[in-house]
C-alpha cells in the first residue's frame, strides 16, 4: 500500500450538509476499496486563489490515505466526472517521506565521519605591525 494525499474542492453552490454528504460518498468509496485513513480533515469553505468556473470560493477537504494505486485512479476518475467537484489532486507522498529520511540519514553519517572542528584561536598580533594611534587635532 502507498501513502497518498488527496485534496478536493466541492462547489460552493451546495450547502454545508450537502458538501459533507458528497465528501462522505468519496470517503465510503475509498473505505470500500480497502483504503486506510491516516487523516481526514474538513478545511471548510475558503476563498480560491483564482476563479474556477466563475466561482470564487469552495469547500475544501483533505484525505491522507494508504491505498493501492488502482483505487486512487478510480476515485480520481469519478471526481473528474462529477459536476460537484471543482478540482481535485491526489499526490503520492510516501516517496517524499522516504527521500527525506534517506537524506537525513546520509547527513547524520556524514557528520559522524567528519572530524570535529578545532576551537577558534585568538588572533595573534603580527610582529612589526603596530596599530597606529590617532592624534586628535
């Protein structure tokens, strides 16, 4: 199973209860397909950065699920066909988590191999070079 982040924008023409019902339908579709929910957050009604289909705001919802790729493809297909979903995006996020963990481990091993820095020494005055004294005029 792979980890996915899914964000969907429900049209603002529907009410709060109807938006929750639409999201519930997709939640049920994911659960019936065998997806395990890690996060399920309703972000509420928010203003869009730019108009989509002449709409300026939408109901946002975020899922983080562990699922097989064919299920995510099917849910994405159904969201694309729905008139009530303005936009949706499903991103595979387990690759990013693996990459970040691998990078952190590489940096930790590099720090272990690197010798410690010597303490900073105080600057030593150079012979024959004196600091000029200023005369006040």
